[in-house]
C-alpha cells in the first residue's frame, strides 16, 4: 500500500508541475528581418540596425548590393523580408507586380553624389570639380555600373551635365555597386570615383581620402525607397523596422551619414 501511495503521490506531483509549466508565461518569440539593401547604406544602416535592436526583441540580417540586382532577384522570390533600394522606382515596380504588402512602400532618403580621390592624389578636385577628370593625368575613373546601380546612372548623368562625358567615357571602370566603385579608388585601381556621400563619410575613410560634392542639379534627384515583401516571414518586425527608419531618430541617423530626408 505504501508503494501504491508513493507512486500516486509522485504522479500527482508530476501532474501539478506540468500544469504549472503550462500556465507559466512564455517569453515572446524573437523577431527576425532579412533585408536586401542598396550598397550606399552600408554604414548608415549598420547604425540604424544597432539602435533598432537595442530597443526591440529582434535580429536584423542585411545583404548589401546593387539595387537593380536585388530587384531582379526579388522578381524571382528571393528570401528577403524588406527591400531598401537606392531608387524608389524599384520598390514601386515590385508593388505594381503584387510582390509587396499593400501600402508598405516608403521613401526614406535622398541620395547625394561626391567625387572622391585618395589622400595621396594631387588632383585639384576642390578647384575643378568634375572637370578635373578630363585631365590627361587621369587614367581610370570608377563609377557603379549604370545597368543596375542608381548611383552609376547618376554619375553618368553628372558627367554629361559637366560636358565631359565623351572625354571621360574611355577612362570609366565599373563596380558591381557603388561600394565597389569606391573600393577601386581606395585600392589605386582607379584615380578617382564618383560615389555616394554616405560612403565617403564613413569614419574609416576620414584619413584615406578627400571629396567634393557634385552639385545636385547635375543629376536626377535620387529618391531612395523601400518596401516590405509579400513573402516576408516576419511582417510585424519588418513593419517595426520600417517605422524606426522613418522615425525622427532614424532620420537623424540618415542625415548624419549624408542623406537628405524627404518631407513627410
């Protein structure tokens, strides 16, 4: 009888523990957002993600590349939750194809171009601006590929506005994206680069080069936009990240890294 009572008591205790476990509140699941981001966001988005994850129960993984390449991948259902493009037209095209959540497209920044040269360069970019690229001492000028990178198209437009495209065109070398175009100039593979201000302002480049702004009237306005994909695995966390990017704090970070922010 003692053995029967002991077994019954053990079973009752186990049942009570199981019921207590059932009633215990479970911690909320940690969110996760997969972002396909334009290469010009390489520095600014890192700061945005750091601030966002400090106050949200979420992880954010980011892949950087050219906006046009990501657009082509997303047409084929690439596994991303959010798309941050250097050209707002790409997210709009995805929306027109029914590939984004309705009303989830947004404009987050206005991009800017600069002419960047290594610190060792004797090129007078401060005095001559883009005209300096037409000089005979310049062998290679790097820009992002205009076929799929908005900053590449903007760079070509600026060269044409400056009236020097025909002279500079034979010198052009193309990066897969704007970050690679900058790397070409950093490494010495190019004498100068026309790239995003947001990358030129990176702290790591402060002593490695100098730059001057390309007047905004020399290239089309670079409205940068994003969207949440209809195939997103974690829509709520993606919405929260979008809200942070366009918040006052997010806009301040974007401004810090050289972006202009659009009117609300």
